[in-house]
C-alpha cells in the first residue's frame, strides 16, 4: 500500500473539493426528505379516503380469477412480479440467468389491468397490476385475477398499498413451511366501497402525486450519478 502513488492537491483545493461534495450530500439528503414527504402525503390521502368510506364488502364481490394458459406458445414477454417495481420482465430482474422454461405453454397470460401475485411473497408486497404492457405471460405459480365493472383496477391497486390490506393478508397466511395466501383467502378481505365517481377522483389525485414523485426520484438518481462521476474523476 505504501508504494501506491497518489496525486495530492493543495490544501485550498482539497477544501474546495470537500465543500463541493458536502453540498452534493446535503442536496441528496434534502431530496430524500422531499421524496419521503410525498410518499407520506400520498399514503395519507389514500388512507383517509378509505377510512371515510361509508360501506365495505369482500374482495370476492369485485375480482375474478383468470387462468388462461399460453397453450399455442405465443411469443410474449415473460414477466415477474417484484415487491418494489410491480410487473417487470424476467430478463431485467434476473440479468445473470434465464429463469423461464423453454416451454411456456403452461404459463398464464395476463393482459393490461390484470393483477397477479405470488402466494408465498404477497406478505412482502409481491402483488401488482399490469399497466405498461398490453399482454405478457407469468409463471404458473402466480395467481392472476381481474376486476369487475363495479371497481376501477387503479382503485384496487391503491387499496393493495394500504396498511389495512397488509394487516388482513398477514391474518390469512397459511402453511407449515412457507406461508402462502390462497385466492379464496384474498377474496375474504374486505375493501372500503365508494362510488365510481369517487374512485375516479381519488385515482386522479393519487396519479398526479405519483407522477410528481417519479420526477423527484429522477432528480435523486441524477444527484447520486453526479456524485459517483465526480468521485471517479478525482484521482485520474
């Protein structure tokens, strides 16, 4: 280690460099707090709307299980459900290896606004709505369903992000080795019921805030990238 040659700038320049990086770190910290505030605000708006619903009903009244298999072997994107990013292509989630079977005839077809969840990982948020692709296929292990005309899929998606839903899921997990949630148990969970017009209003507000949140997260990624770039160029 003692033989490694390192360029050391003058102390005045060192102070300027340290000040610059401190300013970047401060901006990253502020941006992180901005994102946290938006996430808290969205959560509060959604929770408030659900808590003030006059009635509730079981999810089974509003969702229908689907199990259309890819019997003809259509060349559709193979999807997975992550607990952070929702539906993602398996090629993106597992970059270092191929997970999908060569024979995808038994895989289930999902269309836009369909839902899917991993029965063994729904307790960590592995449930999502397909919203950026018209169609795809998922592993047979996933349970897939879609909404009826009496409920907006976007409204149901908001419900799945609530504390109340997570609590109800935890109460219904079953299994000796791996805790799982069946579709029948999912159907037993009660959801606050509001009119379609109120659902549309809530979805519109939440969507606007989520769009703003995505912008703020983009800024945060840029600040991190800027810091990493400057660090990588310091001792060249």
